[in-house]
C-alpha cells in the first residue's frame, strides 16, 4: 500500500501562487484520487456553448447557467457532468456497467454526480442506486449518457456538463500540494450548481473558518495594489 490518502469528493482551490493559466483561480472537484493518479473537473469555467448544442437529450436536466463548462485541459472532446442525487431513493435493482457514450464527432461522454460533502455519509444507500447511475463517492456517481434521460429525471437534483477534465499522474498532485499550488477543502452541494460560478473561488475561500478566509480578498492583479 502507498501512503496516498484519497481526496476524492473534496475541492482543490488554486492558491494565488499557482502559475498555470489553465488553473488560475480554479476550483476543482476531485472525482478520483489514488496512488494511480487523480481526475477532477473545474467547477468555475463556464463556456458560451449550450448543453443542448452537444447533449440535447440532457439539456432539460442541466442547471443554470445551462452551458457547458470547461472541466480542464485534458480530452476537450469528451463530456462529463456533475449532479446532486438526493438520498432516500427507491431501490432500482442495482447499477449496470457504465460505458462511454458518443458525442457528435466521435467524442466520448460520461456524467458524474456531485457530492453534498466530501466526508458525508452516502446519501443513497448501497443497493438503492437508480438504474444508469454508478457511485463514485458518497453522492457522486457516473451516469450512462446512452440511457434514456427520463430514467434519472426524477432523481437528479441538478446536472452540469463539462468538456474535458483535469488529470494528474501518479504522485503529481501530491507534489503540487507540497509546492503550495492548492488548498484542499470540503465540498458543499451549492458548489456544483452555483448560478454564479465565476465567483466560486472567492465564495469557497470566504466560508473557511481559518486563515483561508482572508485569501478570498486577494486581488485579481496584485501589481495594481
């Protein structure tokens, strides 16, 4: 066993010192993190492209703003999504294997459900998952986009679609954490479905009950101070 402690379901908040323009003021929800690497989506990069333009059957389930978000610099021709699945769902007989769907032009597509809190108990008890949904962590799950959207229309609390994702190889994220590139904080339900995603970086930092709350006041351009 390695000493990697899973951060799946938590948020990576870019520190002011992070120089990579792909992640300037980024808030990343980690969908997977283990000794083999990490994968997440940037929650605060909306694009002008409507969900209906690439995934019309799912557009009605997408929360406001109903646009595609740039989830990261990797595989920009693939689609992922994040949704909140409330607890107390009726048992649907288990979860089928999830296969990648196809977008126009041959792009792969998968959807992931969001988590109310990184350390929260599973809101959907094991064995009670709706058909077409596979748990990732707590209330986070993958949705088969080839399944009829009406299968999940009644149980999805919200849905957000992403083009691309953020990925790290084995040990890469750990190195960035040691270098001070990211703050690691708990996620909350509103992070995924925020109607004002451009302000999410400051909002997430502002709610922290420690010195990170002060970082929220950091100017966009320190040279202007």
